[in-house]
C-alpha cells in the first residue's frame, strides 16, 4: 500500500519533468558535454528542484548522468540513471518532529547520516568505478547538502555546487565572497533592515554559529575520507575550487545581495506553466468561495511523521472555516468531507495558480516558497527545520506571511492567523508586490542555470571566473591583521607620546625647582 502510494507520487512528478515545460531560451550549444549530477537522491525534493536543469541540458544534446538511490528510481527524460545500489539515509529514517522539538538534534542527525552514507557509497563498486573515471566528465554538479559525501569526486574535476538553500555565509566565503554580517543575513534568522545595534550583534553571532554548523556537519565524513583517500586535500580546500555556485536566492526575497559572477541566483527553477488540475480538485475549487491550501512538501513532512494532535488541529480548524480547504500531506489517502478535501499527491503549483486560492499554509520549503511567491498567495508558515524558518522570516519581513510554531500551535492561534490573512488585504497586497518583483526578470532561472552550467563546462571549469579572494582567510579579506597592526602602532605611539610628555613635564618641574633654588 505504502509502496503504491509512493509510486503514484513519483509518477505525477515524473510526468512533470518533460522538455516541453523546461526549455530554456539559451541558443543551442555547438559543443556537447558530459555532465554528472550528484544529488542526495533519498531527498526527493532535492532531486525535484535540480530536475529542470537536467532535463534541459539533456534536451540540448549533452550527455547527462546522475547517481540514483536503490530505493527510488527517478526517470528523468534522456538522463542516464546510474544506480549505485546503496540505500542512502532518507527523511523516513528520522522523526521530523523530533527535530522540530529539538532543532540542535538536526546537526547530529545530518552529521551521522553523512558519514554513514559516505562509507556505504564508497564501498559500492559502481561508485568507485565512476569515481575513478570522474575525469571523463566535463563538469560535475553537486548538491551542497550531499557535498560532504561527494566531495572526493570534485577533486581535480571542474564542478558546480547546486544549492537548494539561500546564501550561507560560510559557503559563500569559501568561494571568495565574504558577506558582511552588518547587513547580510546569517541564514538562520531574519531581522528588519537596516539592522539595529542589537540585531547587528545577534546577526554577527548567528553568522559565526552558521559557520560552525557548516563545517561541523562534514567533519565526521572528512575523517573517514582522509583515511580512505589519504592524498585528498581537505573539504574546505576542494570547495574553494568550485567553478560555479547555483543558489536559491532572489531580489524579491533577499534584496540586493552582492554576489560574485559565478554565484548565480536560480530561485524558481522548478516553476512551470500551469497544467490542468485533476477534475475532482478542479470541481472542488470552482465557485465563489475562497480556497485555503495546506501543503507540507513532498518528502520532509509526511502523514506518518506529523503528530496526530497537530494534524487534528489543522483538520478541526479547517472544518469550521467559512472557506474551502485542500490539505495535501504526502502519503495521506484522498477523501472529501464537507469543505475539506484531503489529498496525498496534488500538483502544488497548479493549485496555487488557481485564482480562488487566497492562502497557503506551508512549512516553507524553498520550492514551495517560490511557487507561492510566483503566484502571489500569502502564507501561514509552520517551519519544521531551520532553513524553513529562515525562508518564513523573509516572507514575514515582506509583510506577506504570519509565522507560527508547531510547538505552540493551538486551534485558536491557527484560526486567528487564518482569519487575519483572509480578512486583512495587506498580506495579499504585499505578496502581490513581492510576486511582481520576482516575475519581472530579464531571463528565467532556467536560462541562467543552463547558460552558466554550459559556460563552466565550455571553459574547463572557467578559472577566470573564480574570485582571487577565495584563497584568503576572513582575517585577510577584512584586513583585520593590518587593522590590528594599526591599533598596536597607535597604542605604541600613544604610549611614547605620554612618556615624552611625562619626561618633558618632569624636566620642566626640575628646571623650575632649580630656578627657584637659585633665586
Ligand atoms: C529524449 O528522449 C525522447 C524519448 O524519451 C526522445 O524522443 C527524444 O528524441 C530525446 N531527445 C534528445 C534531445 O535526445
Ligand atoms: C583545483 O582545480 C585545479 C584545476 O582543475 C586542480 O589542478 C587542483 O588540483 C584543484 N584543487 C583541489 C584542492 O581540488
Ligand atoms: C458568483 O458571484 C457572481 C458575482 O458576484 C454571481 O453572479 C454568481 O452567481 C456567483 N456564483 C455562484 C456559484 O455563487
Ligand atoms: C495518516 O496518519 C494517521 C495517524 O497519524 C493514520 O491514522 C492514518 O491512517 C494515516 N493515513 C494514511 C493514508 O496513511
């Protein structure tokens, strides 16, 4: 039963990955490249967001390969799936809501999972064969979440990082763009711009915390890898060599963020033209009643991970609302009762595109956030992981969302938030503005992703694109060493000055005393 449901979800997803929807307008290339995608396949949402790029690269005649997990088999048109035969850690293995209750446990969960997966991966003959032949690829594209497992592949091969997260200060610094914590978010918590003194201090502390986490996660993997491949440089060194960083940021939500030419914002890559909705969903939505859409993602929050009491709150509030509600929870059976339609595999983008949808209750995964931004639907955020919280924070600051917490969620809190957004037009207006900014772009995210991926392959990793600052430490980039030297010199000069004054004063006094004695 479970397997069947999983298959049905995957088939709707696969059906969506066709060149018909994901065709960039970049002129066709004259050279054909061999490109390998290394994605954490157990996290469906991470494959999902990279799929449009793979589809279009394959359509353009490149030979595109990807590693596939043995538990899921992704069928992406004209992309060769290399099954490494290993089952990697999946969201099903962890209690998502345990992480909601104790976010720090996520650190240990990810660290252990990465080390575990790395060990299993490199014990696979298929992985090792590809590893030894990695030089045959013109470019390797690595999901940054899987970086610690896949980084040996990136050594000495041109590679791109594909990030499903916003700009992480420490990762950006690796590539030579050290974000200034006085005004660039730590990616852990958002503050109103311009930061007040206390917020600025908090953001500096959080930026250091982000860096600690960023390097703590691969530390265990690194130890394993250095035993297995003693001649490999450290993960940090390898990451500095990235030719390209595709990352999920946008002017609409991140503001005017300073990026290097090889840091390419691709937020909204998953967007595609709306497709007709299934008849039962379309019939349910038609009429004059506003619709609220509850969508909790495709992998992280599932029917069997969401606590019963939390789901009951969502359901019982929904039943009492004067609106229609569609609740899409992965793995949940479809049914309809009164004004509530339950479903397990609805196509979120098409629902959000429907003009009757006035509110999206979301965990704020990146793909979902940009889908709702595109369609201008305001949000009630129920984040389940730190990166969701950061996205929710951006929407709240834009005035387009209300953020709630799973931990303190009650029927009353949820109902008040729903009624606030449904009756106060400000949320919809603010989201409409964010949406306009997001849509008004010179080229699509797919155009940018395709152009720069081919560019990196065309120039064998494009060394001319890499910032020289990537070789410098933060201390050197911010010239802290010279500032310190200047302070020390000032201090010395000041001391010399004070001493001189004292000596002169003493001399004066002596002279005066002597004069007095003489008279
Ligand atoms: C992609 O695959 C389809 C069949 O799945 C085929 O008809 C089409 O020609 C292929 N396109 C390219 C560019 O290889
Ligand atoms: C960085 O890239 C260059 C050129 O591809 C390569 O020679 C060098 O070994 C790489 N360094 C690391 C640490 O991977
Ligand atoms: C919807 O509203 C319009 C105008 O407000 C009205 O003409 C129409 O009859 C309504 N339709 C339904 C199904 O209530
Ligand atoms: C969803 O989870 C609840 C318990 O939280 C369970 O009672 C229900 O049967 C599940 N539904 C499906 C379709 O698995």
